[in-house]
C-alpha cells in the first residue's frame, strides 16, 4: 500500500487536511452555472472553424469557445468511446475556464488555440492518428486545454527573483509547470469535475 511505501506522506495530516488543501487550490464553478447549449448554426460554424489553420479562439463568443472544446473531443468520438460521462466533463471544462486568468496571452483562449492546434496537427497526419489510441488523444487534448491553468502572466525566472510562494513551493524548479499540473490534478480529483 502507498502508506507502507511512503509513511512520511501521511504524517502531514489525515484525509480531511488533504481534502481541504485540494479544495482551496483552485477556483470552483458555482453549481448554478450550466454549460451553454449548442444549436445547429453554432455546430455548423464550429465544425468548419476547427479544420482551419487560421483558427483564432479570441474571435469566439464564450458559448462558442466552450462548445468548440466539446466539438474537438467529439470529432473523434472520444467521450463516447472512453465512456466519459458528459455532465462531469462539462463541469470540468467550466472549471478549467474558471481557473484561467484574464491575462493578455496565457488565458483561456490561448488554451483553446493550443487545443485546436493539437487537433489540427493530429487531423493532418494519418500516421499520428494510427499511432495514438483514443486514450492518448484524450490525454493530449486535456493537457492542451489545461497546460497554463492559473498562469500569473509572469515567467519562471520572475517568479524565482520575486521570491514567489509558487517558486518556493516547487524549489525554483519549473514552478509554473508544476503549479499548472497540480491544479489540473486537484480539479480532476474533485467529485463534481471528476469525469474518470
């Protein structure tokens, strides 16, 4: 068991302490917030947009931006094939959106641009599509939309030189990248956003 391999990890606190830490490290989506519906006109527009190299996420409305994510995942039937329930996955997308800041660059639209670029490259290469299993594609797409979660709009060097808590927490080693990954895993562990 994990406790036997790493007893010191459990010395910090029990499950309640860990649960509290996970709850406080990301912004939650209010339960009243629902995923915006996608009508036929929007579906047709997004279907054409995602296959274009000149795709530009900041030109999309919030509803289009959220639905283009689902559209990309559904292009390869990933949710259906991997039996991912739609409600927690939609809440997961809303949580990802809520945990991006309104930065000039490292923002939610940037994450969607990266997602679409991954999709575009994958869609353009038969060899890549043959190499990657559905679970690999799914992991690639989740990583793409989550790769800059909670980015403060400063680089790692600035975080180190300003003696930031994030830099201190990760021992000045890839602090932002570690933070992005930690926030993603914390979101995914929460029951409302856990689509696994």
